[in-house]
């Protein structure tokens, strides 16, 4: 089975390094590059063209912004989706207040991108993370990707469509994952998706915040392995 991993904002393949190591033993695993486009739809189109052959399907695993992309793919390319794992993501679009905040952050990167990168890392990583160096690692990845990627991804996120109206059309096996100490995605947001997506399930990863695949990868991998074995194995 092909597994396509979709990173969170300002993160890359390193975010999923433990999933790649574990699941490449039995599956074809790809971490998509979400740094090149300034819209969710363009990200989705690039993934379909770059990583899937004609007639091929994949399990899409998207965290935060990666979840926005996964939801767009299942809406526009449902025949390409074998299953979905939506991690700490939100089916609703940004409010006006959230859009204005993103625009403010885009303007701020010209002055102090280092500080913005640190604040982002501190917010998405739980204080209960088992990896004491993860905040610094996340910050370094953000600085490596740079200001232009930050601006592109912010524009993409703030202009994304509301996915709520078509969640009821999702019929593929779907797992919704949250972090026990997520400071960004509230549990009621995940519950809303679970109510609307047919036969979906919510799982909470202990000792994790917004990026549970990195923070508590052992539990995340077990949850993912259980989902694959119970829902996606022929």
C-alpha cells in the first residue's frame, strides 16, 4: 500500500521520520513537499501528479495544514484515496480574525523571523513531549524552510475552503487523531469532524501536542498500525 504523509505548516520530512522508518518495512511511504505552492488546491494537484500513478490510490496522513490538503484531496480526487488519517486538523476555514492575524505574522517575518519560528515551535510542541530537544528541532526546520515558504503557506491556509459541507460525502476509512495537550486544535473540533464523517473514529495520543507523530511517535505508530490492519488490509 502507498502511504503519503502531509506535513504541518513549516515542517518537512523530518516531522515524519519515525513513521517513514517504521512503515517503509511493509509499505511504500512518501512524504509530500508542501513548500512550493500558495494554495491548498495547488498543493493537492501537485501531490496527485507527482506521487500517484494512473489508477493508484493511497492512504493520506495529514497533520494540521497537511490535514487541510488531505481534506481537499478527498473532495476533489476521491478515487485516489484509500483512507484518511487527519491529525490535529480543522475542517472549518479561518475566521476573519484568524486571517488578519496571519497577515500580521506575514508582515512580521521581515523584522524578526527567528522569534516567530521559536513561538510557533513552542506552541505546537507539548510541554509533556518525550523529546526535550523537539522545540529547537522544529524551530530549526522553520528557519531552514525560510520566510518565503512561511508566507506561501500562510496565504494557502487563510484562503482555504470550508470543508464542513462535504465531510458527509467521505466514505473511505477515516481516523481522526488529536494530541492530549494540543494548544491549537481543540477536541470539540475533532468531534465535529467525527460526527460528520461516516464511520470515522477519534483517538487521542497521550503526552503529545499538535504534532503527535513527532512527539509520541511510538503510540502514534501503534494507533496507525492498528488502523491500517483493521480498516485497510484486504
